[in-house]
C-alpha cells in the first residue's frame, strides 16, 4: 500500500510539473535559411514573438546556408507558420506537440522506484547514486565535493580508477545546459560501465589501472532541478543579478576563454548570456578551480552536451585552428568511426567555430588553453527529430556508443601521455 501511495504521489507531482509550463500545442520548427535576406527575416520574427532557439543557441548565430531549429509557444504557432510561408522559407515541423514528447521523459514509475540508468533521473536520485557508487566500490570510486551551486547544492566529482596514488587523468563533465538531459544520463552510464566491466573488460581494466577519471555528473545542478520542477526547456544557471530581473548565466559562455566576444551575449535575458565576468558563476568557478588544482595530471578534458551528433575541438572562440590541429582532427576522425561501429550513428567532427558556430567563453577552449591538449566537446544524439527531448528508449544506445568513443580517446591518451 505504501509503495502504491508513493507511486500515486509522484505521478501527481510529475503531472503537475509538466502541466505547469503548458507545453501543449507548442511546435519545434526546422527552417532552411538560404541567404542574408532570410537571416534578417528570422531576426525580425524573433523580435516580434518569443522564440526558443535550439540550434543554433541564439538568433545572432543564424547565418546563410544553415539549418535553424526553434520552439514556438502554442499561441504563436499559427502566426509563425504564416510568416514562414509568406516569406518563402523552406521549413518542416520537427515536433508537432512538445507536450506529448515530454510526457515520455517524466517517467512516473522510475521517479518512484529510484535511480535507473535507462530513465532520466532527478537530481535527488543522482546525488544519492553518487554516494552509493562510492560506498559500494571503494577500491574504484571516491566522491569529492568541489564546491556548491548558487542555490547551495553540493557539486560532486567522482574519481574513478584503481585506488592508490594519483595517476594521469581525464576530466569529464555532463549537464552544463540544464535541458540537455541525455548529457546527464551519459556520465551516470559511464561510471556504471567502468565499475561493472572492470573485472571482465581488459581494456577498461587497463584504463582504470593506469588512469584516473574525474567525472562531474551534473555541472548546472540548479538549472537541472528547475527543468524537473518548473520549466523543462530551461538552459542556464539560476543565479540572480542586481542589474536585471532575468535569471541565470550560460555556464558554457562563462569561462576565461576570449570571454564574451563571439557567440555570447552581454544581455542577461538571453540564453547565451556570458555573465558579468569570467567565472562569475559558482559552478564554473568550482569546475575551473578543481581542474587548475589537478592541472599537472589532467591530460584530457571531455565535456558532454546535446544535440547534433558532433565531436568538436578548439577553437570555438574564433576561427583559428589550434597548434595540435592535425593530431586532434585525426583523433576525432578515428573516434567518430569507433562510435559509429555499434549503431552506425554518424557524427561530424572538427573545430567548434568552423563546424557548428562561434561560441566564446566555452570550457573546452579554456581547458585547451590551460595546456590540456586533448580537449573535446561531444554533442550527443540526435540531429533534431527530438532535439533536447530525446526519449528514454534512446538512452541506452546513445550511452553505449558514446562509451566506445570515450574509451577510444582514453586509450589514445594513455598511449600518448605528455
């Protein structure tokens, strides 16, 4: 009876959370922007109605000969479609009713019964999981508090590797942007795979015997909690400012890497707001401080995002290519080939600015400029059919193929220590 009541209670809570934001009838459009005139028209549309840009992250990044995905509120869907048709845009509707897709993600029973690797987990479940992993696997996993968020939640790094003295290391983080739920799921999956296959997978055992993985399962915890309780499409942190009523900063525009130049906004209401200064966010400061404290041992930096199926490396803050371009490009090419070997999932790869769009203040560029040569950003599944609302049924295949890719990079790093 108690279990039934718990399920009913969490079901009611989940339903309330979804309906509170009223995504019913909202659509996600994909528009083929062909020329400068159409760029101006998309900017005009964004100035007349509330548009949530999914790809690229902001209207200022829209350029000719590009694909643009954006979400429109239900009350403005008709006007948006009419605008696109009257101005001769080639477009399609990627998601016809966002609410129906979201309902699959707020899996009621999974929320009631605890952590599940093939469902999306709440922060409370993830936090309990970090403790459980450390307690149950003391020879492979330890938990470190590296700081607190704006809303005073603990930020945990899991150190995964055979116990003993510090070894050469790979730092990996997930959940920079709150709505990119598949990112959060991957870090949990990878830790599970590391622990569960240590005794049976020779490659994994070799990696954990000779490397440490520092894994930050959720960077933007406050934002992630907000996506469960208030607004599933929230992206930024939840920090406040005395200069604006708008909430939050884009943590991946908040690093000291050509901060707030290309592809970032100085306007606090924008999704790509860079913050009042580099490392103004407690979350980015905690991450950066931890990496700086381990800089002599960290040889690779991997940051997990979604969506678009991309493997990116520096630079994103300008169009320059890094001094290690040839090696990074070759490694990226081999990695995406390894990733595709499981489900034939196709990834593009290359420097961030040239491959997707410019974005200053990102963690990957910052890490590279700190001297961490192997610095990569993953943009996980998919290419737009679901975008930020990837169904739970796709968690397992996405995480399996990405684990292959991360293991490939880690093995390469182990063989090319510097």
